[in-house]
C-alpha cells in the first residue's frame, strides 16, 4: 500500500492526486499547515510521523523553503521520497534534484504524468525502507562497516556514524572495534582504554550483557559507549572468533545501535559478526583497485547469504579528481551510491585531535553525509501524530 501525504492548502491538488492514483491501493492525506510558519524541522517531523512513502509539497509560493524541507527529508528520512509541485523550469528541477527531491510535478501535468512520477518516487522510497529485524534476532541494529581495502575510511565512517547516531539517541549507541590487531577507535575518540576485548577474555566471567556493560568505556562527551580493541596484536592473537561472536551478540542486546569497525576485507572475526548484522555499510573510494575490490566484496557478501541484509554503499573521498566518475563507479558496482563523503582536510585533523568531525559539524557536506548515513541505518520513530488526530476529529 502506498501512503502519500500532500503538504498543501490545496484540496484541489489532493483531489487530483486521489484521481490520478485511483487504481493504486493507497491513501492520500492532506497536511494543511503552512511550512514557512511551522518551520522546516518541525514540518518534517510532523509529516514523517505518519510514515508516508511520499510527501508532495506545493504548489510552492516559497520554493526555497520547500527545497529546505526536501533536503531535510533526504538527510533525516531518506526512506520518504519528496516531489515538489512547481513551474518545472530547468533551474527549479536542478535545484529540486540537488536537494534530494525525486522530481517536480508541473501544475499542468495530467494524471498519467503524475502517476509515472509518483510510481518512480514511491518505488525509490520502498527500496530504502529498512525492514524490521527478522524474528529471533535482537530488536536492535547491528551495523558493521566494511571495506575490501585498508585505508578506505572504515574507522572514520564507523566513528562518525556512531557519533551522529548518538546525537539523535544519546546513550543508545555502542561502537565496537573489531580491528582487533591494529584498531584505532579509542584513539579516534582521544582516550586510552582501560578495558578492551582482551580484558573481557581475561575476566573469565560468563558472557552476559550486564557483566559486559561494566567493561565498556562510557564516553560522556559523545553520548556513547566504546568496546576497544586489545592494546597489542599479541593479545589479539589469543582471542577466538566464537568468543568474539558471543561477546558481540550478547552486548548487542543492550544497545539499539551497535556500530562495528572492522579490519580490511572479511576476516574470521568479521565473518562471525556478520551473522548478527542487521545493516551493512560498504565503503569504496574513487580509484579503480578500490572499486574492483568493492565489487568482489559485494559479490562475496551475496555468496555468504547476506543479500537480504540492507546494505548502504558509501563512496569516501567522493570529490577526488582521479579520472573516474560516479557514473563509472555505479556502473561497475551495478547499483547507486547511497552516500558520498567528500575528501576533507578536517577529517585527519579531527582524528589527530581525537574528536570525530561529526561531533561538532553537522552543516558541512561531510557532516551532512554522516547524517544521511545515520538516517539510512536508523529506522524512523513515529513521534508527533497530533496533526493527524486534529484532522481526524475535524
Ligand atoms: N573523507 C576523508 N577526507 C580526508 N581524509 C580522510 C577521509 N576519510 C578518511 N581519511 C583519512 O584517511 C586515513 C585512513 O582513514 P581510516 O583510518 O578511517 O581508514 P581505515 O579504512 O579504517 O584504515 P585501516 O584499514 O588502516 O583500518 C586517515 O588518516 C583518515 O583521517
Ligand atoms: Mg581502521
């Protein structure tokens, strides 16, 4: 069933949508508030609360605000598509697509044009909707960050994704450093861990979530918990894959979001943990070896039976000028890139400071890329349904 919300005063537009979609088994709601008066974030929160597949905004006297709403949806609710109703000149269309909208409906479009646009936009939304976790698994998101090649940015992406999720859900996020030999998650947060995987193994306590939680490092400044890698490769050598799997799946029951940094490729520890993954973040960068390796990695994940687990394809250093285009990469990988993280000098600087860049930066293209990734991995929370209740009681 397709759920469409028309954000407009215009009952005419709603009537036209209902007529155009009369063959479709769906619902069309009208949200009659004034977006400019309500404000961008409040409007998006209110509109998203009904979990529509598609929001149609317009006709827009204030195109700039409508574009900001489209952009905010793209960042925080990528599983909801947006169409604008506006004069479809090239400039508006380009700005709309750039803001993450799926297209522009012209006031003169007939029912067939509208149907085609709506179908494309709702199909895109449904592809992006994160399914509920399969039964039998903890009702939490376990998100390994993978890359076939070392140095692709796994630690950068894992730490910044964790920080971004923790801004939205303070205290609900755990980051695990599964790069057991040379992991540097603790260093990315600027601390020396007192407890690591090795200490958990040495404590010889039975593995249970409460005992494990006491061995994590709480990070007040970022609002999350860290399970750090051992201090030395020798200590890592003593760990067994099934022990690590049991620790991860036990502690994962305590946290709604568990982000896992991994070493390059799929080692025996990552392989165990993939069993409990609910989402995969797969990284590539803009060079031919990295893209080829990513293609092999996606094929390997498929062979491992993980084809059904939602995966989010991230292109790191996306603006590097190295003769490859995004279209080349998408063609080779046979699927669209979900998130593009630009190359940014502030990233290594933030690592050296021990403060992931997303902690204080949600506005730059880099900060926004991490917000988009967080939106893909965090299912939307129905929050304020007051406008619906109001409408229904009218
Ligand atoms: N978008 C970016 N812009 C600029 N520098 C970046 C970006 N992403 C990562 N880097 C830098 O690239 C280097 C490698 O990144 P990172 O440590 O995250 O990669 P990794 O995949 O975890 O590496 P390893 O395989 O060694 O664990 C770091 O110095 C990091 O600061
Ligand atoms: Mg790393």
